């Protein structure tokens, strides 16, 4: 029978103990504000910042992690009636390009909930100046590869809300940077949460 040993995970920058939950891909040190990606080779630094609350509501405030993916999108061919990309880039042709910042929940939620809140945040890009806070940040269920795949899913869904409008869509999506953004939510109870930036309610 193999021997198993539990080891304390400590912050590589300040030495504080880190709380790592089952299936976590990322860990955050609330003592010094350092973030780390958990890989086989150890803890790899990753940028983690926070959005400031803009809306007041009842319930305890907690922070939930989102992947913030800064990308460059080039549309190679687009024949559809959707208007998202045209509005985002300010163009009218079938071939266009521009930068998109995707907000992808790093915490587990249903696909409908993920798509709803990711769409609202990606369209509005409401967090212009992220800050450093010494608060708890947990629930990192989706890693980098998950976030990249979900970004592409979101991109396609923007133009394919109705299956009969999509004719052809080819694109090149370059991921320039990836970091974590903690977004404040109010815990309304019974699995309901209201985000403190846009005021969107979700069920988890």
C-alpha cells in the first residue's frame, strides 16, 4: 500500500499558509495578494486582482473568481445576421478584427448561467481599474484550458443565438494574456447571488 503524505502549501512570496480546496487550479494568498497556478511542477505565479463593488445590496459580500482573457480576434469569414461583432468593432464588413476581453467564470455554475453572466461582462467590460484586496477568494474549478475553450464557445454563441442565422464563420483568436479577477457578489441565500458590479443575479 502506497504511503500518502499531506504537505502544507505555503505562499512562495510571504510564507503564509494557503487554503487549497479540492479541484482548485488556482490559489490566492490573502496575506500578500499573490496568486499561483497549481501545476505539476509547483506553484506558478499568476496575476490576481479585484473589482470594486459599485452596487449595494443585502447579504454577505463574497468574491468569486473570473478568468480575464485579453484576446485579439480576426474574423476571416463571416456570413450571419448577428450584430455583436459588428457593434463591438464598429465595422460593417464581413472581415474585421479587434481586441476582446473575455470574462469567464472560474467557479462552477450551469452552462446557461455561465453564458449569461460571461456575455454581460464581456459586452460591457465594466472593470476598468482592477485593484488589490486582502480578501478570501476560493472556488477555482476551471483552469486556463477550460477558460480558453469557454471563450471560443462564447464567441460562437454571440453570432449563433438562432441556428438558422449562421451561414459561415471562420476566425483566428489569439490569447494575449490571462489573469484572475475577483468580482464581488452578495450572497442572497438558497444558492442565489447578486453581483455588486452590474447587479446580475445568478443561481449556483
